[in-house]
C-alpha cells in the first residue's frame, strides 16, 4: 500500500491535475503507480459516489463485475443526475430512453439500448449477458425481457427534466450536440445542474486481479427517438480484456462508435501504451479524421490497465474522473485534454 505522499512522489510532472476533498494539488500524474490491490475508476464527478458503492464490494474481496454493477446503480437511481437513468433528460419526443452495457473478465458481455421505464438498465444488461445467448437487446424487446425478469415499470421522466424538455420544444432545433463542459445546452439553459449529456463509465480491478466494466447513460438529450450512442456498444463505449485492461468513454457517441474507441484504447495498451497515452491516441484519431468538427465537440476516454494504472484524455478541457482505492476513496482527477 502506498501513502498519498508516495503516490504523488511516484508520479511524474506532465499529466492531469489531482483534486481530492477540498484541496487541489498542483502535482501532476503521467502514469499512476502499479497497484497490487483493488481499484475502481469512473467518469465525471458523480463517479465519486458510484465508486464508493463499488468499493464496498471490492474492499471485501468481491468480484469486479458485482462492484461495477452496484457502483453505476448509484447515478442510475439519482434523480438529480440528468444524464443517467432515472431523471435523465428525454429524447425529442419526451421519452427517456436508456443505454447500458457491462463486460466481465471472461469476455462475457451484455447490453441494452433504447430501453424505457426501467431504473437500472445496467442490471438488465447483466441479465442479457447471463441469461440469454445474446449480447444486446433493444427497445421494446429489452423492456419485455426486463419485465419478464421481474423489473418494475416506472416513470423515469421527472418534473425538472420534463420542464427542460418543454423549454427546448419552444425552439426544438434538432441539433443534438455534446457541449463543452459548463457550457450548458443552447438554446435552452437547463435548470439547476442539468447537463445535456455525460455517461458513467466504470472500470474496476478486484483483489483476484480481474477486470470488469460498466457503462450507462440516458444519452444525448433531445436525441431522435431510437438514437443509440456509444455507451451500450461493446468496443465503443466500453471494452475489457482481462489480459490487458479496460476502457470506457463519454462524449459524442457517434464519433466514439466510428472509431471503435474503447477497443482502440485497450489495443493500444496491449501494444505498451500507458493508459493516458492510449486515451490520447484514441482522441487524436478522432481529431485527425475531422479536425474542424472535432474541436467543437467533447469526447473523453478513461482507461485502467491490468497493473491498476489508470489515465484519461479528452478533446476538451473539463473532463474529470473519480478514483477509489485503498489509499483514497474520493479522488477526483482532471483529465488532460487536446484543447
Ligand atoms: N456518450 C453518450 C452518448 O453519446 C453521451 C455522453 O457520454 O456524454 O449517448
């Protein structure tokens, strides 16, 4: 186990800045140290609470798969989170449609897309993996399966999200865009802390040295009904290879799908790239293909390798991720970015 001081000393001076508790350190991480104990990392600041739930399983030598499912259930059930699960912003027809996937250390995976009325799409995805011969169920088929498995049908559109959608309808410009963080969706400024996107992608390494990952989102706000992003697509929004590591993504799903982003990050790590460098190369792949549009959108990748080293990189500033291990349960790291 390493102390925080050693952790900071073990890092070089060219990477992401670390924020922990109320303190912000000026130290930088290029490559986090090799860790021989469990760790869980996840996208955005809401990853802190999700990691805490996952940690309860990891610290007791539980399986990474159970940890990531439990972890991402936290933002899924949180009505104040407008981009994941219950309380998520609807599509342009006012329907909350959810995308999620999960992958374990054996390469098993399950996924649901455009699923309505179910608070925990990640758990439905897990059952697709465990109880069907398939990888992915979508729309009404996914709902039918969920109901057969005993999930409750619920109204996921909460009043604040409905209000934001009705505001959006006044102009209803169909231009789904993934904004740069803190620049709220235009033309409608969303009330409170609502954002028009952001996915929770979570990666965990357990005490047995096994990796799993989960990814869940309500996707891009005011998307076309039926639009599916990267988050439930194995290889795009999430990929795990227990020999190498795992990766997940957030941001404009279409660009991540076009570049099979998370698979790319894992394959780069297989070639020896440290996690942050692998994420950076995947971001650069997007930018090189579309230099103009890419500068206006956000895509962020997060990666964890088999040694417990992690890193991230985004196109735009503002992407953060949460890290939880035996040393610190509430670490928030600002990712490096192209911009
Ligand atoms: N990747 C998600 C999607 O395209 C949105 C996000 O993570 O910001 O649906």
